[in-house]
C-alpha cells in the first residue's frame, strides 16, 4: 500500500513539474521574442540615425572645417 502511495505522489509531481516546465518555456520563448524584436528595432533606429548623421556631417565638415578657404601657391 505504501509503494502505491509513493508511486502516485511521484507521478503527480512529475506531471505538475512537466506542466510547469512547458508553461515556463513557452513564456520564456515569447519574452525572448519580445526582447529580440525590441533590440532589432533599436538597432535599426541607430543605423538610420548613423546613416543620416554620416551624410550630413561629411557635407557640413567640408563647408565649415575652417581650412576650405585656404589656397596654397597663389
């Protein structure tokens, strides 16, 4: 009788643990997907900002570098 009780408790614990594990891994995957999507969005914004600044900075440096009006050998 004691072995039957021990077996049913163990089986109940295994089922409870496995259901908790499945629910936790699903929630973990969903959260990981949210974090990954957020990180990708931030990276895309940074890339767009960098590209925008790179084009505007290079053209503004040429005009305002302070040395563009100096000519040698005239």
